[in-house]
C-alpha cells in the first residue's frame, strides 16, 4: 500500500517549511504567489490529498437538524424510510464532527411550524433538512432559518420561493404519467378508473394526479376517472373508496399516496374485486408488500424516500462543510414500478443498495 503523502513530504520536496506549505495549500496570506504556485504544483504531482478527517477535528461541531414527521402510526408508511436515509448518510460523516439533531413533529400540537420555531429559538444549527411548506405558518418558520443564512434543503416536497438551497424529490408529474400508461395498457377502452388522489393541497399528491390526467388527454383517451381525495385513514373515506370499487364500470384502480393505498387494498378485498382488476398501490411498507404478494395489487409505486433523504443530507453537508453547491436547483430522484416478481429487490432493506 502506498504511503500517504503528507504536508511534511511536500515541504521537503519544495525546500520550504511545513508552515509555508500549510499557508500555500490553504490559501492563507504570508506566501508569495510564485511560491504558492510552485508548492501547489509539487502537491499535485505527488498526488497529495488533504486529510479531511484531521481537518474536521480542528473545526467546531457542525449541527445539521432534520425535521420530519415522526415515523409512527400512519406516518410510518413513508417517513420510516426518510429517517433511515438521513441517519444512514449522517453515519458516514461520524468522523467529520458532524452531528444530527432529530426534530420529529406531528399534526396538531408539536407540528412542523412549532417545532422549527422552537429549534431556531433554543438551538444553534448550521443547516436544516425538512419538507417544503403547505401553509403560512410553516412558510414563516422555514424562512426564519434562511433569513439567518442557515441553508435549508427540502426533501420530497418543494417550496422554491422560500430561498432554499435545493430540493430532492421525485418528478411527480412523470410518476402520474407512468401510472396512467401502466394502467391504461391493461384497461378496456371505456373502462372506468378509480384514482385515490390524496390531498388536493399537497403537491406530492396533486401533481401525480395532474400527470395522470395529462397523459390521458394527450393520448385522446376518454376513460372515466373517479377521483377520491383523502389523506387520512378513516371510515368515511374508506366507505367512499369501497363504493367506488363497486361501480360496475370501474375496471382498474390506483392510489397516489400510502394512506390511500392501505384503504384501497382493504376495499379491494371486501368488495371481492381483489385479483380481478389492475390495481396499483403507492410506496413500500409491509401492508403494501402483503397486498402485492397476495395479488390484491398488481404493482407498487416506489418513490425512493430513502434515496431522497440520503442525497439531501449529502448535498446539505457538502455545502456547509466545503461550500460545494448541489448539482442543480431541483434534484429529481427516479421512481420505480415494483412487480410481484421483483419484490425481493426491495424487501428487507435491499432498496438501500439500488442507487
């Protein structure tokens, strides 16, 4: 194994002191431009690489806050994987004096706006990972970080007008178009489609529905679409989905979000339609895997929440530590269609290895 080149080696080859090499390579004053260029050339020729770990030990601790819904109850379907992605990336930075502060919030009390306001008031942080906002209180809370020049990276849902550093998310309209193409290929010409369309105020939901509609319109397809907007698992919404499946003209169904998928799978079984039509669920979690495994669902949409969060953490830390900006303003993560035959590629954490 080749010996690692050190500053001492560079100093000996350049005929100068270790201090002079340090100033030349770190951009500090006290060295003539001619000497600086000569030392930099020697360093490059020798293949010198700075010891980032050693350098990090001399810095103050970098604190990165991650604020997402706690992965409990209905939130576990999606946010379990977001938290896994954040934590796994931050573990790779354990030698670099980077610390993760977890801020888990919920609906009602301890919501996103309240938790972010409290965080900024009581804790010194160097960067923030969180979702884009959907109401004015969340908007104000996030913009307070940006006003203090604390970089923010959004995950899964964007608010470009907030001034955030970047957003890592799927291309939701492409997901909607892919979903429409998948379903329409297996649906009779005039067959109705039941679409569990999520929350009409959440971009991660309504953009998928827009992409779905756009594909059908571009292809001149006139299949009737029955949309049910719901983002909560509750009896009233479940009954609406069940009634939709019982319509004689409905020959296919799908959901844009996890909660809708849970109710759709249950309703397919209760209606006796399980295995009788194309049915696509959204996101990977045990209930959906069971529906796919038993033929209730024909496919699952995988939006890669683990990869979204992992890359968001990477872009934020690289910016805070080294000033490296993300490759683009909005970084799109690819989504995938999962079949029963490909389930083994996604179960038991294998999805972490797929990027």
